[in-house]
């Protein structure tokens, strides 16, 4: 989807052209999610803020850590949650909040396609609460802004935008074996029944409001959306982020730390039973997280090493002459100032005539990538060896990725 890379391109005008810049966007997104949680709480106390930070930076430890690879998940999730916040917090003050909410949903969808589930959740919530005017304003604003923004994206990037946003994702292989493991990766969470108890308590106490309806609908829709993303080829744990962000949002607006502590102190045989039970479950949850800060911090060493190795490889390639072919990393080709000779779009359009292996054999320098977790350039490397290409060197970027530089027999 175009908005996240275009947003990154804008930042590159102000900040260094590096993955660190895009990782900075992820950190800002996490801070933004934290502020949304906190502002949505009934009491914005220090204790509630500590709970929010724990929900984002502890509960999402592994997911946020993965997302520091400069993916769009936290950014697009933040925009989706922002749309809900703007709607529930400001729709009675001014309908401009409804318009802003629709724009946020549109940008979330334009950052990652599966975030479209936020739209039906919001519209259905407004319908169930009989807020028809806000529903129509939201729907028409979303449709109009999306049409205008995608027209701009088309003008700015060219017709290939629709291929990469809608056609290419449809070509990804579906790993049907993941239909049993992906739901389990979500439903095994110790935190789901905990949050359900809090939501049911809010309903029992008569505290139900539009925010609960929309968030529950969004959570139900995020479940299949997350699974669909996880079981496609290349799908990893970041696919579950929208579900867990919404789940955390539900918990934070249902659990006021100050109120629970007050009830525990006030005593009474019946008054303390529910707070004590919830507190016990909360402590059990956090004690079973198995947080490993040392393992998280140590990966920064590998990230800095990967950055340095990548820069060194790009500098050496820039000194060469001829065509450089890097089919799994077009950014490397652009970074050294060479024209692109491959894309996924061209490969699909030339099936049966001129595939990427044929194009590699015509290049002077080829970069293959061996990615331990899901990809290895075995067929391409076998073809290069069979046609006399020489391995120049192997560059270990981190624990999982290895770049291999090959040179043609008669390369300049």
C-alpha cells in the first residue's frame, strides 16, 4: 500500500535515507498508541499511564520488536485506532471529528490493505447506536477522500501502484497448514479471557458505550484479517498486531488502576473479591510474559552490524561497471545509482517468456539473498554456477540474512 512508503520518502527529505528513519516512525507510532490508550481512560493518572506503557511496550514486546524492521504494521494500526478515538471522543462536539476519523481510516487502509476492517466496524457501531448522520458522513468522507488520495498516488507513482497494492498480494501462496496454528497463536493468549471479564463487568455496571461496541466489532474483524495475513507466504508475527492492539485498547478503557486500588483498600467482604481476583490474574499474566530484555538489547548489535555491512556492500558495488541485478532488493540497485532491471510486476507479466533467472544471466553482477526463515535463492544460485558466474563474497547481514555477490565470466 502506498501511503507508508510515500510518508517514508517524505521523511527522507528531512532525515537520513536509512531504515533507522522508518524505525523511528514505528517508535512514534507506539508512543501515539500509548497516548490514545491513556486519553481514552476515564482518569489520566500516573498509575494509568504506567499501565498503558506496560500494555504497549511489554505486552507487545515481541511484536513491536519485530516491527522495528521498518514495517508498516504499528503505523497503520495507530491510524486505525486514531480513527476510533476521534470518533468516540469528538463526534458530539463537532462533526469535523467524524470527518477526521474517516480520513484516518482511509490513510490506515492506504498504509496496509488489511486495515480496511476498521471501516465496517465503525459504520456498524454507529448504526447499532442509531447515529445515522455520523455514519453517513463517515462513509461518504471515506469514499471521497480515498478516491482523491488514490488518484494522487496514481499521479505521483504511476499505474504500477494498483499492481503492487492489489494484484501482487493476490499472487502470494497461501499456506493452508497455518489455518490451525495461526488462530492458536492468537487464542492461546492468557490475556483474552482477562479482557473479556473486564468488558463484561463494564456491561454489567451499565457503563456500555459506543467505544465498546466499535472496539469489539473491530476485534472480531481483526481476527480473520490477522489470520489471512499470517498464513500468506512471508506472513510473520507482525500479522497479529492489529488484534492485540485493539484487545489492549479494550482492556485499558475497562480497567482503571486507581479505582481497583481504592476498592482493595476500602475493605468489605464482597467489595474486595472481584478486585482481588482481577489483580491476581493481572499479576499472573505479567509474571508469565517471560520478558527477556537482554535478548532484545543484544539484537541492536546485529542491526548496527547489518547497517554497516550493507553500506560497505553498496559502496563496493558502486565501484563496478555494468548491470547489477538484485531481484530481492531493488533498493540496493537504486542506492548505487543503477537502473532497475527487475520487479515482481515484470516477472508476472513475462511468465513463460523471460523470467528473472534469464534476466540474471544477462547481468554483469548478481546479488542473491539467503534468508534463513523463509527464503533461499537456491535455483538462481544453481543457474549462476552452471553458467560460469563466480562468487565474489558472502556478506552476513545479521543472524538470518546473507547476501551473496556473483560476477559474470566477462563482467567489465
